[in-house]
C-alpha cells in the first residue's frame, strides 16, 4: 500500500513538474489595449484558445521525438523537410502557428504608441514610392490570400524587402516553402483573427491593423 502511494506521488509529481518544450510568452499588452481596432474578446480567444492550441499540439507531437527536445522553434521550421515524416505536418501547422502568433503579438501595440518614425517613412518611400503605396500593396497581398493564411513583409537574403502571403501557418523560415527571409511585418488573415468584429469584411480589418502596428519594432527588424 505504502509503495503504491509513493509511486502515485512520484507519477503525479513528474506530470506536474514536467516542462513542456514550448510555452506562450505573456501578451505584451492587455486584451482590450487594441480597441477599437482589434476587440478584446477576439484577442482573448485568439491568444488563449488558438495560439495555446498550437503550442499544446506542438509539444504533444514532439514528445515522440526526444532528439528534437532541445531544438528551438526556428530550428524546427528551418529544418522542416528533415523532420520525421510522422510529425512533419504537425510541426508545420502547429510550430508555424506558434512562431507566427508569437511574432504577431509583438507586431501589435496600442494605437497611441503606433507611430512611424521619419527614418522608417523614408525607407518605405524609397522602396515603394510612398508610405501609402506601401500600405496599399500590403493590403492587396493580405486580401488576395484565399482562405486562411498570413500576409508578410520580409527582408530576403539579398537584403531586399519582399511582400507575399502564405497559406495556413506557413512562413519564410520554413525550408519547404522556398521564400527565405527574415519576417519584418506579419498580419494574420485567418477568420479567427477578425470575424467577431468585422465578420466577412477582411478589408476593414486590414485597414484597422495600420492603427496598431508596432512601427518601432518594424524599423528595428528592418535595419538590424
Ligand atoms: Mn491566428
């Protein structure tokens, strides 16, 4: 009997104290901080249900592969094609989901902090003709994604800025999608990101996004 109790305690402790490989960093703002552009209920569900599920599914899939235990999310995505076949799709969808959402939260900031510096304005003007043209180009990319996915601005390996969209949770780190580069700006255009407030009006959500972009981070990523 005593042995059984001790065994139960050991089993329970190992469950309680086993550290999952990946976890969510806290949101860098309150759920309602992006109102009225992104509503607090959407933020709450997006962070606690959608993003949390990607992390849970990713951790579960990796339990089967102890040799991937200490690998970073960037490593997993950059080496997707070399991962064991039975977890490749799970890591693509859920690892991509974890990376993309973690990046997206840092891309957002309350409207009163969302300000583009003259330096960033000049970089965007050099590349796109004007800041307005940069925005309309990005909006077109985000609108043209059929179904679920992301719109991206990346710095490609030759240092040039590029815009494109990816389906599902794919991104430019993945070795299987052949658009290598460092993400600079990302917009989640899955319906779960906007449907409660904007319903089918994706274009309105995309326009609202400009009010809550963390331009300081965009500039940092672009120039470093
Ligand atoms: Mn999402």
